[in-house]
C-alpha cells in the first residue's frame, strides 16, 4: 500500500508526508507537516481509493509498519 498516496488523497493540498513514528508498530503511520501537524491514515479508505470498491486493508505483522497490503 502506498502510504504517501494516502496522505495526498486523504488530505489534499496540505503537502503532508507519510512517516512511521514507531518502527515496531504498524499502526504508527502518520501524515505530518513541517509545522507539526500530524494526522492518521485511514488504510481501508486508501485501499478503496487505490483498488476500488470492495478492497480492504490487511496486515501481515502488526510489529512491522511495512507489511500493510490491500485485498479484495
């Protein structure tokens, strides 16, 4: 799943960057700004945006932020 795309589509025009705040927590993805604004990413919503209706998010390892994927 493209988390940066999630920031861009869920918060358009803010110029937010997708970052992992805890390398051992898959749920720690945030969209952040240089001025301190931080907001979460709706991973299910992003799967639908990227892959269409019926898509949902899955996770291989909750301790690894890079194991998110989309499924149908």
